[in-house]
C-alpha cells in the first residue's frame, strides 16, 4: 500500500457467515500486505467474540472501519453492547501459571494490546468505540 488513504467498512451482525465475510474483506483490503490478514483477523475475531458473548445486545451491530494512511493502520471497532472498556476493565492475565491453572479471560485483550502500537476507547451515544493503531512497514 502506498501513502494513499485507503478505507474499508465492514458490518457484522451476529450471523454465522460473518467470519467468512470478515476474512474476505480483509483479503481485499490487505491485498498488498497479505501477511496482515491473519493477525488483524485474530484481533477482530477476538473483539467480535467478546461482543457476542458479553455485550448483552439482543440485536448486535458491529462496525469495523479499517483505514491505512502513511504506513499506519487504524482499526476502529464499534458495537452497541453494554458499556465496556476492554483496555481498563479486562482482567490482567496470569502469564506465570501453567495452562491447567490459568483462569479464563483477559488473554485476548492482552494479545490485542501487544499486537498494536496504540489503543483508545470511548463510549459515544450508546456505542463502544475501540480504536487500535499499528505501524506498517
């Protein structure tokens, strides 16, 4: 991708086809950086899974906006679930215990924080907005 501004909006609504559609859209968006498809897919699927399992929304609506400009990827993940800031409200994972003793939860957000360079959260008009940024070389 050159320095041109590229953007793609992906809408998800708790259907089984959403994950296939998401992967297709990421393949199109990252056609020049195909190595980004799997890690970005992992990030979005983790957030989407949390929205479905914990968002408590009867009619879940998720909007993912990908924007690439000047070698910076910005992912804006929005959902209409209950107010929840994963950056501050998620459990800190216990990375010292073995797998059998490890509590469920928190590891996905830990990976998201480590796979991106900047993260921010806000709630606007009943919508959770998580913005992630990653420098792309």
